[in-house]
């Protein structure tokens, strides 16, 4: 029995089956390369669901983590720690100003945003103003509140009753959103690009219209940049494509370079309602995670990885479009922005393509039976993309022969 088989068998014995894990055990990563326990090398087009923004085990991130771990990991939020303060300052300067609440994940950041929006509205307008409008097909997390905010019935079933206070409208449809507004609403919570929903990019004018709608109705605008933030779409934050600013911003995934961290940011003076005891986290803002985030963010800024994601993403998109033009009988659409891309097929072939990709040393993400999502490290090179395109072309050649 191989090392892979032993580890998988043990994992199947002791881990809950909440993931459809593929039969690979990764042991080492470097930039956009991965190696399994048998020594096989892969090109990574998932980046840990987008968390390894600057590549796997970036030397500067690793060095920063090691040095911080030698000093102190988590002194508790009863006290200050230097990396936490530095990170909050840098994020404030780069985004909407205001202040940060530091958490451990995107779901936690979104939970904090929901609580802040409700508390602010309650204090300003009264206790009957608490509902939040979100979009169908959205994804905001798996806690009970963020699951209720998520507009995907398939993820909600079996967990009823859901947390009340959320209603859903079609994405990219301001008219339907306006019809849904009532005196009970306190906020709109939206992804600039729907990630788990299939990499759905709205019209260029959509977020601007949502911003105006929120202004007209005294609603807070919460922008969920858990997946789109940190240079992923070709701007440091995806809302910057659309010429707007949110009232509340949530970040996670790519911020920590692979280390768990989440942030909820609120502009002045919204953050003031989060006074002592309003919210908290045992591990949130720990010195180790904040150090990793600072190192990651500085790499993104110093190496201008946002611009690189834009350039590389344009190349990637054009190569995907070429495949679409060549194979219209199999491919229905390619879409995305920067290095957040997807290819949709006309049949349920994504799972098989992912399986074949692993055999060929390519790590892909089958988002749905018909959609493959690409979230590579921002450092991915054109040569790796060319290898992927050649693989996809060969798969479709075989598929045509079968028909």
C-alpha cells in the first residue's frame, strides 16, 4: 500500500465526510507548484480556494511567520499587539478608511458585518429595521447567519429553521432589488463578482446603481470581497472596478497567504456602534495571522500583483475564448475578471476534466457539474496557462471522437 493510500484510508476513518476529497495527498508547495507524497509535481489552478494569493509558502511569508512564532503568537485581545495594529492601519489607508475588526475567516467577517449593520440601524432608526437584502446564487459563509444570507437553497436545506432577517433578489437586477426594499431593511450585502455561484460578473453599472439605491433608502452597503479581494480581479479590491465605496467591507482568503484570517472594515462613523462587548474573537487578530497578512499584503503591493493579475488574466481569458471559438459544441461560456475565471460546458463533464487534470499534473476546481473555476496564485505564468489550455484542448479532442 502506498503512502497515499494509507493516509487516505486513515483520513476516511477519522475525518468527517464534509468534503468530496480527491485521491491526492499534497505534501509541499512552492509558488504555483505542488508535490504530493509520492513526489509527483502539479500546477495549481485553485490556490487553496484562492487563499495562496502570492503562491504556496512564499519565502517572505514563511520567514515572517517563523520570526513571529518565536516571539509571541496570541497575547489575547485583552491587550494590543503590534502586527494587529499595523495591519489595521495599512488596510484603512488602502480601502475605505475607518476601522477593522479582525477575525479568522470570511464567514466570521461576514457575521461581524451583519451584526454591525443591525446594531447601527437599530440605534439610528429603531428596533424594527434589521433585514438584509442579498442575492440569489450568492455565497457568504456556512454559519447559520451567513448561510441564511447565502442565496443557495442547496446549501441551506437540512439546516432549517434558518436565521430570519434575510431576503434574496436576482443578482445584477437593480429593479428587482428596489421592489424588494421595505421599511424593515437595514443593508444590502453583495459580492462584486459571485464566486461560489459560478464566477458571475455583473454589468459595469450594477454596483453603482446599488450604491445609489442604498443612499436613497438609507441602507448600508456591505461588499463581500472574501474571494474577490487582494488583487484577484486585477484591482486590489474588486469594488474599485466600479467607482464606488462600500460602507462595510469584508476580506479573508487571499489576505493571509494561506494562514486563516478575516477582516470586517467599517467606515467612519459606523464602527463606533461596535463598543466594548458588542463582538469578540478568541483568536481573531492574533499576532501570527496578522504577521502573515502583513507580509502577504506587502508582497502584493510591492510586486504590483494586482496589475500582474490583470495582464495575466487577460491572456488567460483570451486563450479560454479561443477554446470557446474552437469548441462551441462543448463550451457554452467563459467569464470572469483578472485571475478569477470560469469555463462553463454544455454537458456535465467538469468532474471528469478535473479527474483527468490530476492525472496530468493539473489541479482544477469543478465548481458545478458544468463549471470549472480557475483561481491560481497571482504569480501564475503564461507557460503554465499554455499547458492548461493544451490539456483542455486535448480533452475536447477526445470528447469529439467519442461523439
